[in-house]
């Protein structure tokens, strides 16, 4: 059996797929991955064959092209790159930014197709409004969520339908009317922990919630980082992953001052925001790439953007969290960690020293720490195993 894993997105889209890929490989399945060129080294580093797809995510975020241009380019990449990479595969698993052409490639090749997500924000539900998306505005004051989700589908169609159907016609495939529902299928997979994000009723979909796909990581922490960790009380980690934090250019200085205001040392992760030290005091340390599963067990709290992977990793480690949400699913994660009592959600994407210090004060309380340890014991770590077994059964049927 051979499976193609496909995504175009940030590291939060790549790492879970790698977790699934390694689980599949352990079960004797050949795996290859199509992903943005930003992640070639990371994918190759764990021995998964890599096929670069599309343009670099980091460069795209900086250049801010028109959404319709991005959509058309991605559809073309799906038919070209995925079309070639999947030719000898039995199945393709697609994630990331609206993989509009991947199902069509699978249909053309006669192989299995699975759409997987790491949050259910885009799946229509009466329990929440659609997330932000370019295109037709919502009518002022409209509260009927069925109406809002219908407009969400129209937005997707406006971006993707024409390029998708143009490429489908070239393969002799019939046109697609509703791109969003076509991409999702009636049974999308959700690689989301059910404690952190309980699945609620959806409109016309029957998702399979497997649990989060957690990338195994046994890398030791860098020696200089270990020295810093052992030189005093557990520090507060701050990092924003693939978020460039354009709306908060002084995020590092704000975070360090807020952490110091709580009498704590600071551990600053550079990430795509390129955070760094603000002075030469020995109560701060800057870290690059590191094993978060190990690191988060050794910190007092984790301040981050609220990506699904970072939220899950911190929860699994039993580390209290402060989420400073930026986009898409991140505001939900901020609300959820507060609801669970395992941390605090910051109000808005641009913290001040005062606002972040207040949130940290809540996260660093002993009752929050105890609750974070309690919840950590309920977080599933077998999501990738569940998904791998299910996919193998699908291919074997």
C-alpha cells in the first residue's frame, strides 16, 4: 500500500501529517508527502520522501497577494504536482488551505480520498458562525447560521470553482457546483482531541474524530537550553510559531516584561516572528528549533498563538497556557483553555504588558497548574494510530 499525504499551510498543518505518516510507515505502508518547500528539511529529516508543492508559505504571507490569485495557483498545483505524485498511490489524505483539486485528482486516478482537518472551524454547524474568509460580506445583523454558512459556501465557490472546473474539464470530469462540500466529503476526518474540542452537531456532515495526530519526538533538548532550565525556577515559554505577529511587532519585549512582572524567567522561541532577547540579562534565553513535547514539561507556562498543535502539546504536557489568538481557529482555543481552567485566553491579538501580565497571573495560579495536570491525563495520544488503522481498512476493503 502507498499513501500520499498532501498539505499547503503552516507547520501546524505539516507536523500532524508527519505523525500520521510515521504511524502508517510503522504499519508497513509506503508514504510520501507533498507540502510547501518551507518544510523540505523537516520532512526529509524523519525519512519521509518529500515532493515540494506550491510557493513558500512564509514568502506568501509577507507578500500578501490577492486571494483569488492564491486560490487559482493552488488549484493548478493540486492537479499538476499532486496529480503526478499520486499516480502510483492507493489513497491520498489532504489537509491545509482548501485543497480544492485533490479530490478531483483522486477521482481521476480511481484512488481513495480523505479530507482531514485539525479543527472543525470550516465545517458548517449551528453551534458557531463561519470563520472569516475573503468575499461576499455577511448581511448586517444576520444571525441565522444556516444563512451565514450558505454565504460561506458562496465565498468558497467565488474563489475556487472556476479554476477547479477548468482543470476538471481538461480531465473529462463533470463540473462541481459546491466546492466546499465537494472538498470536505460527507465524512471528513477531524484530527482533534475530543476533550479540547468536543465535536458538536454539524449541518449535513458526519465527521470522524480520531483524536489529534501527534508527531513523535525523541530529540534531546540542546545542551545550552538544558543549562538555562536547570539554572533556576521553571521559566515561562513564549513563542508564536508560524505567526509573523505583524500586528504586534514588539511582542517579544512585551512578553518579557510581562513575564518579569510575574517574577519569572523567560524562554523566548524565535519562530516566524523572529522573536529575540531584549537585553543581556541572564533571566532570559532565546531558543530556536526544539522538542516541544519535552520542553513544555519543564516550563511554568506556555504563551503562544493558539495553534491546534501547540495547544494540544501544552495540554498533554500539563503546562498552563496563555493564548494570544491571531487567526482562524485560535480564538476558539483561547476560549477553550479558559473554559477548561487550564490557562487563560488573551483578549485580542496584540498584547500590552498590562494585559499579558494579567493573563499570566491567572495561568500561573496553583489551581490552574493543578487543573492543567488533571486535564493532561485525559488527552488522547493515539489519534494517529486510530487514523492509520482506519485508512488501512479503507484501502483494504
